[in-house]
């Protein structure tokens, strides 16, 4: 299932986490060369991705919503 990004927060290790509209969270790290998400680095970049749909593995597993 795909769910749009509704917001962001940082985890305890200071990594960005996308808050999906479905209620699940997903890390959105920029960690080249393995993961290239340069948009995560800036506030404007993150804002530009609001509404972008990410594949939510937790929805596919029927997991309950995450809690901050």
C-alpha cells in the first residue's frame, strides 16, 4: 500500500522520519551511496515532498499505527 507523507519528525538518533497519512512512520535518511534522498537535508526539500506517496510495509502487514 502507498500512503502520502503528512509530516516529519526526528528520532532519538537525529534521523528524519516521515509521518505517513496512514498513521505509520518511515525513516527517510539521506545516506549515500546506499540511499540518495538529498531532499531530506533541507526544510524546503522536505516540504516539497509532503503528499508524496511512499510504500508502507507496515500497512501491508496490518500493523497498528505508530505513536510518537
